[in-house]
């Protein structure tokens, strides 16, 4: 099956999150953890086809919030180191 499907293209921003935690260590409640266990990037990406769009939207919101919290922690760490 092709990775170039309308649903995957619509959700292309989630590919990295499905493939592995961009921050290194996923939170315990990360909805992407089950997909990391597949250990096959193509299979991980193909899961986008099987997850309902509403769930993908919730996963996207979780991921965006997680990335924002990560950035904020890094910013605070840089500030405290430079003081």
C-alpha cells in the first residue's frame, strides 16, 4: 500500500509522532506509544489509515501540547543556565 494516500497526506504532520517520540522520551500517557512498538516506520505511518480522523485530531492536539511544554521546559532551562 502506498504512503501517498489522501488521509496520510492530510495528517502528514503526525508522521514523526507515529514513528518515534521527537522529544526522546514519551510521556506515560502518550497516545503514540503503541505505534512505537511496531518497530517498522512504514507500518507505523500506515496506521494513520486505520485510526479514525477524530482520534487523529485528538492525538494531534496532545502532540502539539506536548511539544509546547517541551519547548517551554527547554527555554526555562536555558534561562536558568545563563543566569
